[in-house]
C-alpha cells in the first residue's frame, strides 16, 4: 500500500495531504520507466559482452564441429590425391608405354580451375580460409578425376586398336633374313660413299642382288610411289597409321600403286641401284611421328634373340653407307 505523503502548511500550522495531479503522476511514471529501461539495457550490454547466450553457445559448438569435419575432409582429400597420383604415374609410365602413347602433359593435369576469383561468396567469415582452401582442393581433385577419366577412355580406345596397331607397326626385315651379312650399313653417323664425309645415315642399307623381293614391314597404305634419278631413286612410302611410316629406296621396280592397301610380308618392290647409290641395295627407313628412328629396334617379329643381337652387331660395325 502506497504511503500517504503530507506537506506542512505554515498558514494553518498543520500538515496537508499532498495530492499529485495527473501530469505529475505521468511524469513520475515516465521517469521511473525510462530509468528502468536504461538500467535493463546496461545490464544486457554487460551480460552480452562477457557471457554467451545459449543460442550463441550452440552456434559456437556447431562451428567447432564443422571445423573438425572440414579437417577430416581435408585429410580424406589428401588420401584421394595420393591415389590419383598413383593412378597418374601408372597411366603415364605403364599403360601409355604399353600402347606407345604420349603421357598427358603435367600442365593439363595440374591446370588451374579458372582465372577469376570463384570463391568471393565464401570470403569475409571467421573460417573463410579453411572453407576456401577446402573448396579449392576439391575443385582441383574434380579436375584431376575428369582428366584421368578421359585418359582411361583414350586407353580403352587404344586397347581396342592394339591388335590393329601390332599388325601395322613395321616389325620385320624388309628383305629375306636368311643371310644376315646383307646388312651393309646401320643407323647413325656414316661415311658418305660419294662425298666421303661423315653424314648422318637415317636408315639401314641391305645389300642384295638386283630384283630381290622387298617386303612391306607392316600393314598400311601405299602413300607414295616415286621415281628419281637422284636421292632415293625409285622409292615407296607406306603409311602404317599410329604415327608410323616406312620408306623403301633405290628400287629397280615397283609392285604396288598409290592408295593400295598392303599387309606385312606383301612384295611391294624389288632391290635395285637407282638414285644416289653405288651398288644394288635397299635403303630402309622408319619414321615415328615424323622423326626417323633406328629400324634395328623394330625387327622383333622376324628374329630370334640371337639373330637380333647379330643384326645389332653387324649394323654397328659398318662405317660407310651405300647411299
């Protein structure tokens, strides 16, 4: 019950009861209410500054759990990256070697995922670095997986074509291999028979009587049949596919025409002494992707190991070419 307040009246020498008007009562109420609100706000600010609300505590626990999950995800992505690295090494060093395919360039495997900042929406938060790093690693893994998947698709196609490739690769000696002494000059630096200077010999020379059969060393298509008074003389070029090309030069005559399909062992021409040549012989070259390679490395379908060693020995000892 509110206390009754009195005020001394000097005129009547008595205490009169104080009666507040409506305005005074309203002002007092407003002052009390305002003070209470200010005190409450101060209490709330102090409490909020030093103590977390239950909702904030729950959110902090959730953030901590998410940070732990991100850390676990990063560890798992590290394991995935190791597996991908092993797959890439096996792909480049084994599978592509078997199928004689070029390895995938590292710039393609490790290429970026875009020139602009793709993670703007993830920045500006307390754990932005962790989130951006995780998403960036995930994007790189996704790209590596895509590249490796395409590589395996290529390998499947190569495997399907492997049988055809084995039939097409030049893999036999282009003339009869009964007499290994017919190898007159090998691949490499040799003395030119006419100019008597050391020049690089881009093929192998096989001496044989004029008219000796010359065989296609692999399946393919006759790309060129040419006659010349100089250089390679009468010569044939076979396109085998898969980057391979074989050349047969200084022939006496042809047994094929341009565009004709041939198989390994077919007679395509005959040994002669045309063009820049000093004796009856066959000049034989193999090109892979446009570059000359040593034919001696491609006789695996025709020779036993001992015969192959003998061919290498004879080819390495010859010092002068026949063309």
